[in-house]
C-alpha cells in the first residue's frame, strides 16, 4: 500500500509535507518523540431477533491522534477534523507536555515494513448489505431448526474496515487496511415450561465474507449456541472449592490471557505494580507450559500487520518450558526499560493513547491424548466454554467464568453443571499444570479485551490441559 | 458549534430524511470535550485534551428501520448519513412494534436539573494537576507500606446532547462532570495489593477533598495486605456499598425491558410477585438534580421520571423504552438509551436501593462468622437463570468484627435466593455514580476457597 494511493492522501488530501510539519509542531516544545495516528473507520451491524431483522446500521468516523513523549511523560490530543489547521492545533496541545526548545527540526518519512496477514480483496464492509443480512437469517433458522426446545434466537453480525496510518518522528510512515468481521448467536432453550437456559457461540476474523460460506457457516455457530443452551437444561449445581480442573481446547485459553498475559504487559512491569515484576528467568509455570503471544497468524482476529504505533507485530515467547521469558512492550515502556518494542502497542481508536496489549495468546501443544487427560481425573471439572475473565495484576488473582462445563467422575465426563467462576493466582496457577494435550486449538474469533477502558479484538488458544488445583465457585 | 447550530443540524437531518422517503426519523447529535491529567509518583505522567462530535440518524419507512452515524458533519457527510440510513431500511424486516413515541408521550422535565457546572470548563490545567498530585501525595504519605502508585487522575468531560424527531420533538441539554481518583499500591514482605478510591461530581466544587480521596484509597489498599484463603463454607455475606452497586447493576439487567420480553431474565413474568425481602425497595429516578443518572428526556424524547421497580420486596415495574413497552403491552418508562445510532436500547436513570435502618457497624456486629466483601471480580452473573458466581476479596467477620483480609475465593448463590435472603440494609446510601446502594447483607452464600 502506497501513501499516495491511501485514503488519507486521496480523500483527505494529506501530503507527506503536511505530516512532516505536524510532527515538527508536535516536537516544537522539545519532546523526545512524536507520532500521528490517522484512522478512517467504516462500521456495519445487522441484528435479528424473533426472526425479524430489526436493525441495520452503518457508521463512518475519522480522526487523528497526536502523541508527544518527553521522558516518562505523554501529551495527547486528537481531532475528528482532518484539516491541516485542526491537526496542527492538536499537535500544539500535545506538544505542551514538554518544556523547552525543539531538538529536532527536519523529518524525512520513509514507508516502513509490515506484514501482509489479511490479503482481503473485498472487505466484508464493502459487500452488499443484502448478502450480509442473509448470515443472520440463516443463523436464526438453523438455531430454531436444531431442536424444538429452542424458543428464542438472536444473531448479530458486525464488521468494520479500519484504515490506519502512523507517522513517527523516527521517520517511519506505515499504512494498513484492517478488515474485521464477526457473527454471534444467542439461543434460549426451555423444556416443559421450566426456566430457560442460554447458549452462545460466534466467530470470525480478518477475512472475506466467503469465510462464513467456506469455513465457519452461520449454521455452525447457530448449532453451537443451540447445543450449549440444550446442554445447560440438564445442568446440576456446580461444585465449590479446590479441585482438579481440565480445560478443553480453544476458547478456554482465556485462562492464559488473564493468568499471565495482562501481568506481562510492560507498562505494569516498568512501574513495578505487576505480580510478575522482576520475575524474568524465574519459574512461573510447570515445565509443560510454553505460552506465546503472536500477532502474525494469518486472518486471525487478534493479528495486525503493524501495531498501532507502526511497528510490525511478531511472535513473542512469554513463558518457555515454565520459565518467564519476556514482556509485551510498546514504544514508551521499551525505551524506558532499555528493551526492544515487541509489536504490542495497541489502542482502541485515534482518541486513545497506545499501551502494551496482547494479540493472539496461546499455549503450545504437549504430548498427551485429550482422552487420557480426562481419564486420569477421578473427580473434577471439565470446562469447554467460558464467558469473560478479569485479573488484578498487582496481587495476581484472576477469574474466568465457565459457561459450559461438566463434572468428571471416575475418569469420565458426566453431568453438565451450572455457570461457575474459577479463581486462581497468576504466578502460581500454571505450576499445577500436570498434563498438556496434543490438540492445540485457537478460538473461533470473538474475543474482546478491555484495559483502562480501551477495547481491542484479541484471540486465545490452548490445548486440553489438566490443572491439579484450582478453586471453583459453585454452590454444591 | 453553538447549541442553536447543533439543534438546527438535527432538525435538518430529520427534514432531509423525510424528503428522501422516510416516514419517520430521529436524529441525535453529540458533542464533547474531554480532559485527563495523570500524575504518578509525584510527577505529571500524561495530559490528554480533545473534543469531538458526531451525528446519528434512525429512520423508518413504514415499520422498517435503518440507522447510520458519522463524525463528518460537512454537508456531504450529512447527505451520505441520510442516504445510507434510507438504503438500510431496505434490508430490514417489517416490525409491527417499531415506531416513535406517541405525541403525548414526549417532553422534557422542567426546571434546572443542574447537569452542567461552568466551573469545570473554567478550571485551569494547573489546578487539575495539583488536585491529582494532592490526592496521590495523601495516599503515598499515608503509611510507609504504600511503596508505589499507579497514579492519580483528574478527568473532566463537557458534553452537549441534542435530539430531534419527526413528531415535533427537538431539545438539547449540556452536561459536565469531573472526577478525581487515586490508585496506590501497598506492599509488606511478599504481599502486594492495590485499591482505588474516586470522587465524581457535576462541578469541581462537588468533589471530595483530594487528601480524602488519597487517604481512603490508601486505607483500602493497606487493609488488603496478607490475605488468607479461607475454607469452603456457607456463611452470611455483607456487601460494602461499592460492591452492592454491582449487585444493583444485575437487578437492572433483570428488569431491563428487552431482556423481559425475550424471557432472558429471571424476573420476566414476575410483576406483582414477591421477588425480594420485605426490606428491599429499588427505585429508578432520572430526575434528581445534579446526579449522574439524571437527564431531562430519554433518548427517544420521552421525559425522565421516577419509577418504583421493587417496593418492599414486590416487583412493581420493568424499565422500558417504547419498543419494549409495545412488546409487553405497557407504557414507556422513559428509559430509552442509545449511542448515536441504532434502535434505542434501555438504560437507567439513578438506579438505587433505598437505605435501611442499621448502620454498617450494627450489621457487622450481629454476625459471628461471615464475609465482608469489598471487591468482586469477573462476569459470572447470568440474569437468564439468576446464577451468581464471582471472584471476591474482602475481610472476614469474626464475632461481629472485621478480623483479617481474605482473597482468591468465590461467592456463589442464585440471585432469586439472594434477593429474598437480603436481610439487612444499611443507612449509608451515597450517590457516587448512577447506580447506588448502601451496605447490605445476604443471609447465606457459598464461599469457595480451600
């Protein structure tokens, strides 16, 4: 993608000279570094409820964020008007974080390196609404057809197409076009007038619309949601207290996101407020555990060609055979810690200051057969799907809420149990991983991660694992 | 842009929509200015300042709807906005319940609701930074064990909200708020804990003193040091007001009209029934001057009002917008809520649990063995079934007193039983946000631990 062909040059008439002069303005008070983050975002969503397509919406927003770094300080301003005067004004406001004469007077921007992880010709956002509306109609029909006990279905399809451009005072100019699509389905089941139960499924990625035809169809997600709701009709009380927990493959990888991922974000470690602070090189998990954060997996929801600071994403080893190896870095923390950026600087939009974030976080496969892992547990809980999770990075306590789980009795998966939250401590929990399956799976593409009120799409993955000790928050 | 200008813009969008084939239209325009200063370890860490605006339109063609939004308020941007909403009505279905409020339903609350305080806009940057510095300083100097800080922040927001529709409604209001917060980190030996405290107000004058914010944050962080994981057991659980607010949030989700008509709530179909203990009265009131859930009209142009949700344990009303009201054969309660675009959802005004008769100390004093929860973690509340299971930390209650800190445990029960078993309510109701609750006690929950 060339700057001269980008939407910023063609539609908004922004020139290289403009960018260079805005950066000079941003550093006019003596800051060490400045960047401009331009965003042009198209969004669409369609929803069906009671078999009626009740809503279809589209939106367009644009803006630029100007950031100035001066030592540990950050100045930030943004504008939703891309005229040169308004950008210059924002640059002037951001510049005020520094105090002194300008140290840099000339920039020459060169286009930077980036991956090509989502070579999507026509983004879903660019297709006809008539095609996309079929996805929610099909999901609705399939969920209802799955079983007569399904009595409510809602499906939401949403996509966006984000054009970004980052220009930095290091002289790097990067452009990216980021498509993203997601279909999610909620089904409610009821039996003999009893209380309803809910099931949920969804997925997508940085894909073309044909993904929902060739790879994961609306019927696939609909049946999953309906199946989960039906399973829950037979759920018994969840157990309470410490026990052996087996996590199924895929989405339960949210464990890694909460237990170790957030605690390894460099900002918390630079400030020494994370439970993982100063623990690099120490054992924080059993030797069976190798945890990766990889922003370079093709078409994945959590992947990016470049991060939101214009740095190419990469594969980062967080934990290797149980030993803590590294943090997720952004520009500010890496320069203050004397380390390299890891392509982890992300932000929700031009209105937000970037910070270290995860991309796709997963555990490498081990050697155990999943059946053997379940067979090894005399009494425990088998969790296959989760709602959200949360962590207190300072004391390391994390939770994640099981939405589909089963009792394991004498090595066999038996009855489904009601929703229960699992709780553990980040630097301790993975030390109890005693078996890792050979069935690594990534989630289907629905994750959203929130940090300091900024939400970004992420992915997780995990093989079947056995954790010998974890606290389960049931009532029985 | 001036108030008049934005109101004209909204009316113009409505007019254009009707001229383009819409049978009804509604337009929201929002404008905001935000400021944020963070200090950390006595130094300024970041400053952020900016303004933005946007417009959204929802149109009906008969009973089919389409919506769009834009941050491009140029004439071309507005033209595209209207055109794309009209196009979208083509892909949606006829929905007999869709539509705008009836003429008699629209209007605004009269009188000054005190949503805007000019001192927020006039405040100098230096004073905002100084307030954050004072709050952090008070936390850092509270105790030698406060060894670090995630900082303190001073944030302000000034907004203007405009709404117009094709049934003749057009009005606007301004809002302001400022907030001060501190997040100190305490350490003692191997144990490290953080906590926060904040104060929110419509105007600068309404904020708690920075020193008070910092000291309270420090007190909360310090009392969490060296926590114990207790044995799994069933005990009475006391929620401090901050955590009780979260429980009220779950009750709101359960009386949310959209969840009710979809049978996605354990309170669906229970109007007039006893769903909570006799002591429990829950109110939604969007008209209390100066509070955070207050507004003159909702996002469909219906006046805000006071609605009794639960009265002495009996479920009296759901919270509704026009759509949910039509689905349920009821009248809107003026609780429509939306962003710039899309069909209206449902929000709350000031949603609160009326205060009880006992001071928090009196509630604790009567408990021989129990758990005082000061923080919950996670998303383990299912309003379809009422199943409640959250991570929790707090202090253990022994013989009526707070004995030692507890963490890495869960609390679980079903909301149906929790509401019926809510047997003590404190006198300490404070509006620190748009959801408020005093200290409350639930007779029995399962604490999951060792």
